[in-house]
């Protein structure tokens, strides 16, 4: 009877060990799957932070373009400000090709004064 | 008197129509860089609004910013093969335009931005809906089931063993059906992500194939956002 009990305990111990091993292997496998996807997800997440918002062009005359950046004033804000303060200059500015407008915006971002910007717009428009 | 009034009204509306056609033609003649062939632009419904999809008309326009980059760390941002799997067709921009004008307009197809939401929020291709690859590559989850239902898949519920056996033997129609889903009326879908270096839409496609979505109803637009922007095509920011 005592031998049988010892044998049963031993058997139970072996089965328990086996179950723990299976569980560990499963945990390890799950860990591997998660670890496999997570670095990719974190990589695409950090990469997404580098993307500028692509401004919509809804029924406008021109197609898409990257309009604003995450830091500093956006081109949209700059244009809004110019329109509000110097409507005349803005009218000429809107007639410039996109490339010239982007260049002017870059100068504005670079710290050029609004007077310099206005002068540049007129120069670009006349020449 | 009444007839004269009718004639005047008719003449007025005719003139208005002629004017509208003339205006349209004048706008079309201004388009120097058309979409394809004789198509100057197309209109696509995005979030309930009509969006004109066309190319940048400025011949000096150059792509700047993130999508102008030629290199990203590989891995994980490695160049993808032309085909995800041989059974799924890879398409280009012209096919996307055609799809927008036909399947998408007639609600028989969907344009899927398979990128994670943080990418989608920064700009997308007009007419696209965002269903991230993370959703499409996880079989059996509620989100995955919901996405498949959006695509036109129907859950089959309990299917008897006999029916399954007969389908397996080819004695019952089993086309586009799995044990769990009936994809007979599933829509044609185009999946895209950031471009040739992006693995998000290929993962989504593999996920869809795994649940039995018919390969002939899946299309891979490999060019993605990068090539869409390279050609100066219209993009939209969701919610704006």
C-alpha cells in the first residue's frame, strides 16, 4: 500500500513536471511571437513620427504636396497670417508657382522678417 | 404667352448648360499633367466629400519631406518583392484610378489603407478606409471578424459535417467558402501601405489569405503612399 502511494506521488510529480515544462515552452513560444511583432510595431511607430502631415487639396487647382511640419510654423498658418495681415501681398503670393511659395515659406521659417518676405514675394512675382 | 415663357425658360437653361460645359472644358484645357490617357482628373468620395484626384500641375514641383527619402533602415524597412504571393495581383496607379472610378464608386470594392492609424492620420489616398495590418493579420479576433464583415464576408455559423464533407468532395458549391466564412459576395479590395519598402500591406494580405479570403479579390498596390506622392497625386488628411 505504502509502495503504491509512493509510486503514485512519484507519477504525479513527473506529470506535474511535464505540465510545467509544456507551460514554460508555450510561454516561451508566445513570448517569441510577441517579441517578433513588437519591435516591428515600435519601429513603424517611431518612423511614423517623422512624417509630416500631408495637406489635403480638395478641388483646388493643384495636386497634393507636403504642407506642414511637426515643428515650427506650418505653411498653412503662415499663409493664413499673410492673408489676414497683408491681403494684397497674399494675392500675389498665391499666383506664384508652388516651388517659389515653398521657398518663401522656408525663408519665413528660417527667421526672415515679414517685410523681407513681402519684398521677396513681389520680386518673385515681377521677375 | 405661356408658350413664349416656356421657350424663354428653355433657352435660358440651354445657355446655362452650354456655359457649364464650356467652363468644364476650360478647366480641363488648363490641366497640363493629366492622370492617364485623356483623363485629366477623377472625383472620389472620401468621408462623404467629393475629392478631385489629380496630379500637381507645376512642372517644377519636386517631392520633399519624408516620402522623398530613398533609404530607411533595413530591416525592418526592406524592399518588398513585386508580388506578395503569386495568386494576388500587384497593380499600379492607373489600375487604382480605374478601380476608384468603377468598383469603389459602385460600392463593389474597397481601398484599404493597411497602415497603423498613426500613419493614416498623417495623410491618406482619397477614398481609402483605414484597417491596419495588425487587425487583418490576427485571425479569430473580434476586430478581424468585423473587418471581414466590412469586406462583404458572411459568417457561416454552424455548418454541418455532412455539408462540409460534400463541399470538400465538390458535390456542393464551395467556391469562396471556408468553414467559418462565406466570401461569395466579398468585395474586391486593394491594399496599400507606405510603398515598396513597407511590409504592412503584405502582412495584411497574408493574414487575409490565411482566413480564406479569395486571392482573386485581393490586389496589392505596391507603390503605396511613396509613389502616390512621387507622382504628385492628391492626398487627404482624415477628418479635415
